[in-house]
C-alpha cells in the first residue's frame, strides 16, 4: 500500500487522520486509550475492521497503565472496554475486538502474571492488524472471480484500505482484479452526508492507479439503468445470520437499483463482521449521528437555520437483494442461513 491506515508505534497508536483527506495527509499519535476512543467516535478512523483494530490497540494501550495487581487490573480493563464499547454501536468488529482481547486476558491470567499479560495484549493488537491485512487479500482473491476484463464496478462509501488495516474489503476485489491484468473502471458514490466516497475512496483508488470516476449518490440508479455498471461491490459493518447487510446509509438504494436492473450486488465481508447472534437485520443497531453533518458540508452551512435534520448513518439491505457475500474463507450464496455460518466457523 502507498499509505498506512493505523499502526502501533512505541506505545502510541498512530492513525492517518481521515477527517482531513484528501486535502491533507496527516498522521496523529495517541498515547491514551481515551484519545483512541474519541478518534473512533469522531471518525478520525472509520470502517468496521479499522475500528476493531483501533479498539484493540486502545485496550492494549490502556492496559499498560493499569496496576499489576490482578483485581485492580481486571477492574480497570472493564472500564477501558466500556469506554470503547460506547464509540460506534453498528460496527460489530468493535465488539468482536473487545471480546477477543477480554477472552485472551482471562486465558492468560490462568498461567501468567499481570505484567506478562499486558505485553501479550500489545502483541495481540498488532496480530489483529496483520491478520486483517491478510484477510482482506483473501477476500480480494475470492471476489476477483466475479470481475471480468473491461467491467465497470460501482461502490458506495469506503470499504478500502482506509476502512481496514490495509488493502480493503470491497477494494481488495478491485486491487486483485487489477493485479490479474483486468482493465476495470470504478464508479464511486460520493456518499452523503460524510462524503467517504468523494474524500476517501476516490483518493485511495487514485493513489493505486485504479481508474475511478466520482458520482453523486443520486446518479447511481441512472448509471445502473443505463447499462454502465456491470456489478456493485460494497462493504459491511454488520451482517446478520440470514444475510441482511448493514452498511453506510444509501447502500439499500444501490441494492434496489441493482436488483431492478439485473446487476449483481456483492458484499465483501470479513467473517469478523458477520454476527450470527442476530437472526435478522432488524436487530442491528443503527447509529444516528449529528444533524449538523446533514445541514453542513465541512464548515459551510447548506440548509436554513433552525431546520430539523436526521442523520441515520447506516441502513440494512435485505438478503434477497444480495447476490453473494465474499469472505476470507470463501463465498456464501443464498440461502445465507445455511451458507454463512460454516464460513464463520472455519475460524474456530
């Protein structure tokens, strides 16, 4: 990759500040877990896999400051976990990472002292980052089979290297297809109101020399209907056991347009983002963010003073509109209640 999304650096968490892209490339260093949590909340870092990595690093960082006495250490760790859990409720990777760090802690305490456990938590956070990069590449390898030479791919939001430890999920499919010598074009939805497609996806695809064109969200249906789109690929923040997919607001409309025009709609989903505890997508919590992100673009007010606004950050696409779900362990096709679970359980 031509850039680094997140890293552990001498006890600090290093993040590429995605609030400033594409105008400025600036890396931030955080030396306190509360700062890491606030960076997640404010979307300095965003995207479900990247949120999970950041949470794991924040937990490891906080753990280093706790007492070496077992009871005080465990109490402090619970407080750190609680702070992390309150940052972004829709992204299941957040809770997956918290649970993974917690389970490791309890297992290690059976044989090691607290000081030894702290060091292992740092190693685990770094391992989660490296695993994520490897997972993304495998997603790309499984997904590239659906991309033909000359295809135009439509994507929504940013499911790229910026949303992960590196390489991306939806963009991994594009990157592998390009590595295979396929000539592709990408239509990137701008993704109002936070503009992840305009600010982030377009930027990172340009960094890697992938042909990309930016379109407004309400152009997607037009280009799909006009026959300019061969397939859609998006990421996911949480996928239910039946294949219902929660992703950035506007994804559902893309899926509807694709379905109405017989265009395949694929979801790139690391198994850590698949929540088998939820039978249906109706159980996925939908984050509501500040209305100011709707009434403003950056610091520019675009709406009448005092107007009420809503900002649902995600929507849920029903499984019936999803052609296939691409994971690092293989591809799930309908009926998803029977095909998703075996792919997730390959990790056990």
